[in-house]
């Protein structure tokens, strides 16, 4: 059973069963980052057109895409009829490549939120995405209603960094998911 813990001013809620006829749709939206890189966000929704309720925003771990959150998104849409947005970070999924780093990734997150008209959301972040979301909490604290980390730490030790660098050098990157799977 999926339960969402809200910030201190809100109550913890458990949704009722969704209607059997509820349909979840997904779409992809392109957003231009401030340095010209084209970012891609997948949006799942089950709410009526024009519904602008509280949203969930998902940011994947390094070398993963927003598709990592598909099962979560389907559950949230079915239970709460809340939109779910998942970003393909630069160089992954359907986003184009560009300069990497916490600062750039945080800027991309801010640009995506702005481009999609999202003032605040509940965030779910995995691994490196958690580190980027921590940066967002410092840059735009009002953007986060709540934050759930999946395997994220505020620091990467030397051993973990060396393992990450080895992984990134060993495995080639691909411009998009289809080429990676080919």
C-alpha cells in the first residue's frame, strides 16, 4: 500500500481505491536548458485535462533515465490522480548531451520546473538525483514540498567516486535509449 508522508503542516494521507476505469497517459515534453541543451521530461497523468494539482517530480540516479520511475508514476496517478514528472538528465534518455556537474544538473532541474510551470512538488530522487535535489533545496527551498531519497547520500567518498569514474569510462554513452538498446 502506497502512503505519502507530507511536510509538517500537512497530514499523512492514504488514498482510497481508484476507479476501475481510470486511464493513465504519458507524454514527453522537451525543455531548453539555459545553456541550450534540450532536456526531455516524461509526464504521466490520469487527472482531467487542465487539472493542476500537486505534482510529483522524479530525478533518477546517474546513468539512468526518468523511465526508472514508471511503476511509481503509474501507482501515484492511479491512487491520487496526481501528475508525475520524471526528467531524463542531460546525456541520458532523450535529453541531449552537455557539460556535466551538480551546478549544471541543478540548473537543468530549475529550468525544467520553470519550463513546465511547476512552482513546487513532492520530489522522489534516486542516487545522484538525490544529490542534485539537495542542491535544489538550497537554491529554491520553496520548490520542495517533500523529498524522498532512494539510495542517496550527501557526500561521495573517494572509493565510491573511483568506482563511478571506472564505470563511466568503461561503458560508452549513447545519445538516446534506442541506440543504447541496439
